[in-house]
C-alpha cells in the first residue's frame, strides 16, 4: 500500500508544483508558497486525520476513504487553478503594488487548490499504522517499515515523471494515472478489510523503555520531547537537502531530469535509514541511543561534503552530458550517491526511532501518536525549506550554511546522547563531558571559518580570469567574471547570462524588432541579463521600456558591473525595471506593447522552458497593440533539429506566419529570431530604409548604417508548410517537449545533434529559396543583401573548417555585392573578417 501510495504522492507533488509555479509565477516567493501549501496540507492531515482514524473501528476502510479523497481532490486541482487563472488579472491589478499581500493571496490560493488531496495524504500513514499496530508498542518498527516503503515508492514516482509519464501522457495524463492508482488502492484496502485484521508487522519483542518523552498519565499525555526532536529532524534534513540541491546546481544545468535523480537518491537514502532504524530497534537498542548516534554521525559526514564536492567535481567543473562514463544523469547519480546517500540515510534513522520512543511513553492510539509526530516533522520541513532557500544563502552563503546545518545536527545528536541515563550514556558527564562539548564547538567554528573561504564559482585564474562580484539569493549564485578586458555574468556557475565580448550581437537582438516596427512607443523586454540586449533600445526613439527580470541579484549585478555596456539604459528615465516572472506579468498586468522581445535563454531549462510554450506565446500575442510585433530569439546551439521543429510549430500555432532573421553568422553558436505580429505583413523595404536612417549609429553594429546591413540578417518567412510533416509535436505546459528532450539528448553541449553548422545552413537556404518566390515586395537589392548574408554564413563555416582559400573567394564575392559602408562594417577597413 505505502509503496504505491508514495509513488502516486510524488507524481502529484511534481505535477502540482509545476502547475502552481506556472500559475502563481516562478518567482521565489511563489515557489515557496507552493512548497508551504503542500507541506501544510500534509501536516494538518497527519495531525487532524490521525485523531479521526483513532475513532474509526475499521482503520483499513478509513484508509480506503482517504485514498478516494486524494483521487477526487487531485481531479479538482486543475479546475480550481483554472478558475483562479481567469481571475488573475483582477488579483494583479489590486495587489501587484503590495508584494507581501500578493504573496499571501497566492499562498491561500495554492493551499485551497491542493488542500483536500494533500490533507488526505497526511492521514494515510496514521491510518495504516493504526491498522498494523497491535499488542506491544513497536511504533518505530511499524512506522519505520511503512515509511521505508512509502519513500521507496516516492523515489520511483520522482523518476517516473520526467523519464516516463510526462513524455507519454503529459501532465493531465499523469494526474489521471495517479487517480487510477488511488482508486486501485482504495478498492484493495476495502477488499482486504473483509477478512481478519493482520497481526503486527514486527516481532513481538519489547524494546527497552525510552527516556526521551515527558511523563505520561493514564489519559495519554502528549510526548513533547519526541515531537520537538521530530521537528528539528525535519528542519535539519530539509535544510541539507535544499543546500545539496544548490550545490549540485553549480555543476549541471537546471533540468527536471537532474533534480529527479537527486531527489530519488535523497528519498532512497531516507528509506535505507528507516530500515536501519528498524533493525537497530528490533535488536533492542534504545531509541535515544539510535537517534543520537545517527544525528552525530550523519552531521559529521554532512559537514565534510563541501570539501568532497569540490574535490570530486574538479572545483566546480561542469558535468559533461555525454562521454565514456555515461550521460549527465548517470554522473549525477554517481556523484549524489557518493556525496549524500550515507549522511542522509543516517539522518533518516531518527524519525522511526522517535516514533518508537513516543509509542513507549504514551497510551494514545497509534494513529494519534504517528499523526502528531509526522505533523511536527513536516512543520520542521517547511521551516527548513524556507530557511535554506531564503535566509541562510543571503546571510552566510552556500558552503557555510551547509556546514552550519550539519554541525547543528551533530550537536543535536551529542545533546541527545548526553541526556541518556547510565549505563546507556554515550557521552561522559562532568568535566570530561564539558571538554567534549568545548572541543565539538571549536571544531565546528574551525569548519565554518574554513567553509567561508571555499569557492562558490569556478574561476580560471591560470588564464587571467578574476572574480569581480558574487551574490547569493533564493534563485542561486550570481557572479561576474572578467578576462582579457571582457566581462561575463553567470547564474549558478555555468549558466551564462551574457557578456561584453558579444556586444554587437546582443544589441542586435533589440535592433531587429524595433527597426521592423513602424513606430514603437512602448517596449517590453522579457529578461535583463547583463542589460546589453535591452540597451540596444537606446539607439531608437520610443516612450517607455519595461524590462522584466526574475532574479533580483541579476538586476543588481547588471547595474553595478555592466552599466557602461548598456548605452545608458540604467540612466534612462524611460526605463522601468520589474522584478517579476515574465510569463505572469504579461498575462496579469494587462499592459499592451508595440514590441515584446523574448530574450535569448535556454529553452529546456526549468522555468525558462515556460517562456517557449504555446500558452506563453498566446499571452505575448494578447499583450500586443494593433500592429505590434513579438520577437522570440532561439539559441540554435541549445536545441537539436527536432526540438527546433517543435519550437517553430509551437510559434506558428499562435503566429501563422513568422519572419525568420539571423542574430549572427556564427557557425557554432548561432541564434535566430522568430518575429510574428497580430497581422502577417511582410517586411517593407521602404519602411525599413526609413527606420535605419532614423536609428542612431551603434558602434558595435557599424554595418547597420545602410539598409543592406539589415537585410543581411533576413532569411525569409516561415509557414507550417515549411516544417517537417513528420514532427507534429508542440511545446505546451501540459507536455513540455523541449524540457523533456533537451537534457536527455545534449543539454546544450557541443554534439552532432545540435542544429548548427551545415545542417542549419541547408535549412536556411531552403527557406530563403521558398521565400524568394513568394515575397514579391522585396526588390533585387534586398534579395542580393539576403543572399550576401547567406554567403557570409558560408564564409564563417569555411573558416571554421580551416578552408582558408575558399573562404577568401567567398569574402571577395560578398565585398562585390554589398555597399562599401556595409563591407567596412563587416570586415573593417580591409582587414580580415570577424563575423
């Protein structure tokens, strides 16, 4: 029962977190609201339904009712969220200026959506415990076995969602499968209840009485100390889990597969710990001694993980996606097992031991004891998630917070062992005991001081790179690095948010859509990064620009370290910086724009992937003024050709005709733009000539002094008929194909599967040839410039292939085709090319 129930619960949790994060926003506060609402439901259910189960003469039937309630509640989550989504603009209009109140409203909405199923989940363990616990009090062994089975099932559920369920059935299909599991469990429980009640799960052996709890009376007074320790156990364990997740985020990209692997390892470790606790308790070890030793050993091992992590990852080197030792998921599995399995398993020993102690000390029913114990533990989990996610990173940083949490676990174990009575006391008292405590505190202080000096970002100091700035926040570690006069902005060590080395290409991301619009007055840029892309708007006339950026630390880093590269963006009175989730801001604010610019981000990363869905593209179209344009940049070096086809088909479902423009001529890291509008008007040469003439010169893009310099970047118009008919999938919130395929196939690393180089060249040439026959508004001069852009890409490919003589011939061909000022802008004053 508990194994299947755990698998279903994790399926729901993954689905709900995705649904609620999409609805409420991917901002850190919204994500915290989702986690808090889920655990609050579990805790309340464990506490309240544990008491309800006590009054049921047939606890197995009570369990069946709870499973049905979970299934019915899960079916109701999507309709409730849909109703809230329809009212989201009203909520935004009335609360957007009051972030605390808005967050509170989101938290209430999140809890309301999942209250019934999550509370029913919290009652299942007390119900099964009540059914199984007969005769001598062995709650630690009984609850430990159930907890182990539940967590093993949860690990299977965590892995099943991204690797199996989501690709085959989508989000809604996964929910229906979960409901089917609930119904099957309820039917099986009801059928089993017809027979005799089974005996206890554990052997009839009475363990030594515990001294952990306060004195109980005939009415069964609540055992306070086990409850307090259960809360601390949840707090410390969840803190460590969040901190380890942050550590692993420094060496891999943020994909659902990677986090599923890490979560599965953590859950399996907890299951191993529960089984270890059962074995120790069955052999007669005192629960206090079991939990104290586990906390002490687990804390010491966890405190060593920062140094082990740095050593095993070659000081935060990126984990390769493919290679002789397997793909990234396999490497993550090996690393997480080596790093966190043993300390997390030791910490997982504690909760069953506390259940055993509470069972000895109280005359309350098993369901009430287990319900209260797990409610206390879950309350600690909520506090631990909030502390590790929001408080500790800003105050002490990743490694120090991890050592501090691990040290607190070790000291808690030491305190529990010190409180034992002879002959079970493991820590001496008196002067020797005080010496042990003094040495422990000194060791922790030394470890904290050493951890504070550990690197949190990889710096290639041997190549002249240096760290200019580093801040930590809820979303991760933001760093600014400088090498050879150029600066780069990174999130979580390896996710580059831009840099000054590609100044012209980044500004071009704004130039193209603004030049295509006849009179852009109001602009929205979805993502700030370094601010260089948004800074491209400063060469054009407009009234207001709104830049929506999720990570506050990114805003501060861009303002501090990239101000000079943004062409005065941060000094402009026309700028409005909005620290919000871009998807929900477009949907909730109700603001209409002439140009909406989707930044160049990784489509398969969690969070970013939502900005490439059909639903987001619809929200972008709705936010456009009549005649408005939406521009979405696609990093082709982050997608394979099938993924590109999926993205293109998704865009064309919302914008039936898309203009395709080159962002650069790089053979290895190309980017293109899909530009669509409310109407499908083809580009007008006369209009573009006027817009280019009105643009202030950009020193980083000197070739834009002439219309031919702009037409170099044009490829053609894209329609559904131009796509591969065999690839019919679209990227949606229900089935996020790009997030599912990208991490498994390439995770953005250089490989033959990426849509770059010669395969990309062939596709672009085919599209240009089709467009040339259907775009009669373009004259010979425009098409000559378009074909020159095509040859410029060929020139770059030849240089990369070290075919210099052929490249020189193509260069001369380009120079004969284009106006002299454009040639100078591309190649310089007769120097070699650097496209």
